C-alpha cells in the first residue's frame, strides 16, 4: 500500500456517492462503484466500502455544511436496488495491514461522528432510509444518523453480523451506539449482535434499533414526508447561501514534504519526526462576517483549518513510520486573534458557526492522532486563541524563555482568548483547559482574567499552560534529547499511554468509541482467531468458518 | 501452568505479607519471599509480585474487613530495607501466556479496587508509607491507597517505568489513577510515565504523585502520627468484634467439578460450559444481626458469597477453555429474601454492611468475568433479591414458562427486593436495573412497586427482567441451540463484545480501568514490540533494549 492516499476530493470526482439537492432537503445516495476500490485485490460489491468510499462521504458531509447551509435534512439512502449497505469490505479488511485497519476504522469513526455533529452544531439533521440489507458498517452508518426509517419487506433488515460471521466487533461505533445512543436493553443487544441475518420489521422498532418501520409501498413517500416535517420543525435559519470549498493549495515534495499556503510539513525520517509549521495570517482580518464570507474558502481561519486537517490525515495514513508530530507556529499572534475575533463577535452567523465548529473537529482530530504530539513555542510564534489549543492537545510543549543569541524574532508568547473557554470542547465534552486542570478547576477560572495578555515564558509556565520553559543555553539540547528519546520508545506503548493520558475526566459516547470499543477491536485485530491463516476474516467467503482456539482470556 | 491456582489462603500460610495489629491501626508489611513464586522459572526479587502474592494480599484485605472491624487505618509498607515494591515480576510476565497475563492483571486490579472500597464502604482507610524504590506495580499499589507518604532520601522515589523499560503500560490502574484520581496534569503525567527512574522529593508532592514528603529521619514517626490522626478523624464505629473467616467447605472432583456447601460447579468440556448451581438457604434466617454474627462465617449470606467468589475465580484462571458460565439456582426464594432481609433491616450494623458490600464486590466480579454468562431460571429456582442480580449481570437469561411435564418443582419466579434498587451498584455506579433500562428509567421506578411479588414467566418477561421465556415444548431445544451456538463463536470476539455491551451508561475510574486501560494493555500484550522474541519484555534483564518496529497504528 505504498500509494499515497489523498483525502481531497470534490463532487466532480465522486465514484460512490451522489447528492440530489431539493431545496432544504438533500437526498444522499450511496451507490458504490464495484471497481472503484482504493486498492487492488477486491471489488466493492453490495455497496460495501473502503477508505476511498469514506473519503468521499466525509467530503459530502463537509460540503453539505459549507456549500449547502440551506439544507436542513439529509436523507441517507441507497442508490442500489436490493441492498442498503453491507458494511466495510471484508476482502479489503482481510488483506489490509493492522495499521491500515486501525486507521481506516478511526477515519470512518470520525466521519460518522460528523453526522451527529452536523445536527448538534448546525441543525443539519441526517436521517437514514433503509431499504434492503443494512449490515455491519451499513447499520453503523444508520446508527450515526439521528433518525432511522426501515422499510417493512421480506429482505430489509438491520444487522451487526461481525461477531458471528467475522470474529471481529462492530467497531465503527456500532456496539457503543446500540447501548448508549439507541439504549437497547443489553440482553437484546447481545442477541442482535449474535444474529447473522439481523432483525427486521416490528421487532426492530420494538427493540429501538430503528425509529420507524413503514410498509414498503408507502416507504418512499413517508421518508420524504418525514423529511419535510423535520424541515418544518427545524430551528435552522433559512435562505443561507454557502461558500464554495475550492481546492486547497498543496504541493508534495520529493522528500515527502508538503507545502500548503499556511502549513508546511517537513519530514526527518531518521529522527522519526514530522514537523508541522503553521503560519499566522498573511493578511488583515476581514471587517466582519460579510467580508469574511466574501473571502470564501481563502479566508485565513477556514483555509488554515482545511490545510491542517489534510496534513494530519496525510501523516496519519501515509507516513506511519513517523511517530512524532512536532507543531510549530510562526506569525503575529495579534493577527490570529483579530481573525478569530471576527468569528467570535458574530457567532450566530452561520459561517462563523461553521468555521468554529470545523476547528472543533480539527482539534479533536489532533487529540485522536496516534502519534506523540509536541508543540514548540519558539520566538516569533503565534499560539493565540484557537492556535493555543494545540498546546493542550499535544502531549508536551516546550517554550523558549528569554532572548536567544542572534534571534531577532519577537519573544515567544502564549495568548488566551475567549475561545479557549468553551468554543472547542474535546470529545470528553470538557475544554482542553478544563481537562488539563481537572484537579484544580479554580486555575481555569483564574485564567479567564488573563484573556488577551501575551504571556511570556515565565508567566505561561506559572499559569501551567506549557510543560517546560528553556533558555538559550538549554533549548537545543533539551528538545533534541526529548525528541530522540521519545522516538526510541515502543510505538505501541506510546499509543496505549497517550490514549489513556489524553482523556482524563468524564467519558462520552465519542470517547467510549475511541477508547473502549476501538481498543478492544484493535486487540481482536491482532488475534489469530480473527486474522490468522485459519481465522474468520481470512476464511470469509470460502464457505468455511474460522477455526478458533477456544481459550478465553 | 497446569497446576491449579488456589484463591483460598489464611494468615498461617502467608509467605509474602504480615500484619501487625496495633488496636485501631494495622501495620501491613509486604515482604515477598523470593522463592515463593506461584510457578517455577522466576524469583520474586525486590518485593516484586506474582499472582500468588496478590492472592495473599486479597485475603489480607478481606480479613481486615471481616475479622478486624476494629481497624480504622491500614498502613501499607515494605518489610524490606531498600525497596518498597518493584511491581509485577517481569520474568513471570515474560514467560506467561497471554491469557494468564490478562487474568493476572484483572485479579490484581480487582484487589486494588478493594483498598478504595474498604474506605468508601467501611471507613477502613489505606495509607501507603513509601520507603525505597516504588516502581510500576509498586506505585500502583500506592495509588490504590488513599493517602501516600514518601520519605525524602536519596533512593526513595515513585515511578511508572513500564513504558520506557518494558514497552507495556502501567496497566493495574496506574495510568487511570494518575489522571483521574491524583488528577496529575496531563503533560506531567506524560513525563512521569516516560522516566525510568521516577520522581522523588518535593517534585513528587508538587505534581500530586504523593500526598506528603517527609524527611527520612522523621518518616516512621510521622507515618504513625498521621495514622493516629486519621483514626481520630474517622467516622467508623469503635470497639467492633470481628467474625472469623473459617475455611470454606470445598471438594474438587476428578472430572473438574467443585462442590461447595451451597455451590456446585459442574463442567461439560465438550460443550465448553461450566454450570454453577447456587442453592437456597439450608436453614432458617437468623432472628437478627446478633444472631447472624453468632453464626459467623457459616451464615448463609456470607458463606454463599465466599463460595461463589471462589468458584468464579477458579473457573476464570483454571478452566480457560470453558467459554460459557451457566448460572442456575435451586431453593426457596422466600428463604433467600428472609436471610437478606436480616441484613437490610439493620444496614448500619457493621457485619450487615460488610456482607452486603462483599456481595457488591462478588457481583462486580461476575460482571467483569470474560466468559459468556447465562442464567437459567428453572422451576424450583430462587432468583430473589441479591440472587436476582445475577439475571442482569449475565448476558442473557432464559426462564421456564408454565408447567413442565413431570416437573413437580414450584414454578419459576423472579422476586425483587429493596436490594435491587441501590445496594449493589455496578462499577459504572448505576444499579443493574438502571443499566438495563438506561433508555426507559421509568421502568425502574415502576418496578419498585413490585418488590416482594414472585413474578412468573409472563410477568417477568413483560417487566423486562429476563431475556426470553420458553415453555416445556421449546425449552430444551432453544437453550441447547443457544448454548451450542454461543460456544462456537470466537472467544475473542465474545470478550470484546461483552466488554462493550455490559457497561452502558456513565463511566467511572473503575470502568475506565477495566475498559480503556485494560483493553489497550491487552492489545499491547499481543504486539511483537512487547512480547515478541526481540520485544522489550523478553529482552528485559539482558542489557539490550527491545528492537521495535516503529510503525504507528
């Protein structure tokens, strides 16, 4: 799998999805091109999906919010006759390396979360109209929608057959959403997850696996009717005009570097390290949201979010040997705050809301990245407001203290803004500052008084905002030694440690999916009973069941 | 590891721990016998531990509560000069099968939780007096105590060196208690977990890794002084006389069966199944708690808890090929309720409190058991009050409906008691009924009105208390088919599925330890970077570090 996976696409390139816009309703059709797999060796039969299908879906959801703010209800449905979606492609899974499987699941999970976020953050509701078999990842797609309608015919059912059929879990949120979103009684969930053929009709409704079961003859009409009802009940503003997400400005270098307009990714393969340089604004902040909307996708806050998001995804999937991600910023912190302030001053504006909500998702993506994350707060940097969040998203931060010989850049500072106190909650529903100061919540309260103050190293250290401050004498050696040491540790131990240390405090459905469910799935993805020569995944389609070692752990 | 692991012990057999009772203070010394390992092939140097050491510790904690209710403060300390405890024995871990590692960690985790439970449920406070190196599982022992005192000398420190040294996690609650109990700032936790040599002195206090750092010369006196202060501040009743935990009545059969006075374990190895028959009371309930105390360890409610606990542990560790645990009961439900009622009527009585709290732990042990759990509610059964909890601890329950040909036993019933509404919370801090009816909390409220009503099959089914009811025609086939099917599934997929479905709703430190932390640890315990030929665990002690594949997942 040496080919580079590209997370950028647009409707003109879609092979698997299409959207028909009907005013405030969007009909979203999954119609997977069997021969459009991202890799060779499998066909995407029966509306099964691979990462390529999901990249398109993520693009659909993203564009729905930015380009089609007029849409209030999205109806997810199948473009094929007899099948809704049969889930992740098994041959793809059986042939994929462990690391690809894990990253594939993570990305699909993140994309599923965006359906729920679309309603929670923007009032754009996803409903799922299930006709035909809806199995495994197919039902997980439905579960991530906020209203599930099932037709009542002889072949339409919902199912999570992973456990009996494949000896793996419904790992794209399936188990968690069944218990915690649909709140299905636990023994019923147990039965449901053990039945290959799934559950249909009245029982699916009785067990709350779907919200509505509709006679087949009335299904299509009822779906449209329900969509109209949801539109009528929606609190989302009407008549909004979108912003086109034009292609991002991106160049790949032969050495693996990636240059965007505001982000530069450079690699040091020997050191196992990728450095992500984020640049401050290259222009003045627009006067207001109208001016920002006129700037469209080129406006700093949106452009940077898109570039950073792409850089993270690129490194996750395409540069798996690099265990360290080092964030640096360079630019004018005042300007960052000025751009951000336009959004914060008019949060009810739909585009301001969308850009801030997108930053929330991008920062969650950083939190969830299975690499050791480090921020360097160097002179000339611009960790202010939204960019300061990176300091508490990473595992550690190092900050320059005092003058450095021959360095004429402005002294390193950290500047808080209002946005650090609630605009970008983590997946545990706390802010990064609340999570950081879980034991001393009074520190968060005290920090509110320091909004707008550019804190130099000593002040930032005293306030607990950075891990360590270092002067000119120590900086190079200390940072180098830390990075070298970190790069020498077992990447698996790092993954496990970081997954545990990053998410203190309360859990949510989201943290449970990425913590508990994903961890167990990854464990199973290592077990011979699933992935060994005679395991269920390998034997799938041969007519033989997996040959299991029955020892329990 | 074919030898049978025995979870029963008593002070006369201890090799690794000793307790000196000093009125309301107990001095608990860890003084591991190097040559007292449970298995061959390793020495328990530097106060390192294996499962055998932990079985003794669990016995100490249990006896402290039942035999020594006069104790208000337990001081955990080392009986060796230079070391507090160096954690789980690495050679043991390196040589152990995956399933043993996982079960070892689970049992040690459960034992750690009992320190916290001792204070929460009985006001018996564990403080930890750390002199000498306190590393890995040693510090995890300390973390499970509720007050940590560290001496300030050149060699005493606390450390979690698992990640840098062994490429595994501090998996006995370490990472979770650092972030969620001690609430250590996340980047500091990251540093702490990356430093082999650990942290000592003032910094350990500043980072809240310990509660107090004391000059070495004053250490012993200060520890005793602090213990006396805690005794003085304790709300625990004084002058209580304990109950001796006499040996349980247990016989092993050649076929693997185990017969206790109230529990019978029978095995069907071909079917991968262990059946646990629980018998109702063999005598009348004592008149009151004074009479129950006079019965001592032989009183029904205590005797049954001890026998069931032992049976579960025995099956977990010694019968790992049996993936199914089937619970049945036989006896008079009224008598079960009568015995339970003596406890519930006098909950403030120390022994009533202890027995109920012990049942809470036993039921949590059932919840946490990595086997498919089934309850059969047959005619003549006694699922009432505390025993009814089993119905909602298991994955599924099947209940007999109506008369069965030739079966003269009383019709199967389920009877709720007051205890089902708060006495035995799960590790998620909800009752089993609350967890079961997460989506319909009003059902729990309605059930309160039915306390004491023996519900036959139809009523129990309508109330949602059992999974399925079956009449004489269907019972044998349906139950057999289910058990056969279940036994045919991948045990790993079952483990993962059950770990996710059993714990809907909120998370607590306990569920995070068993869910998130354990799952990641188990994943790492499969990874070549830890357990492969050149992995860190195997190479430990050779002077060579692990040779890692640096790919991140």
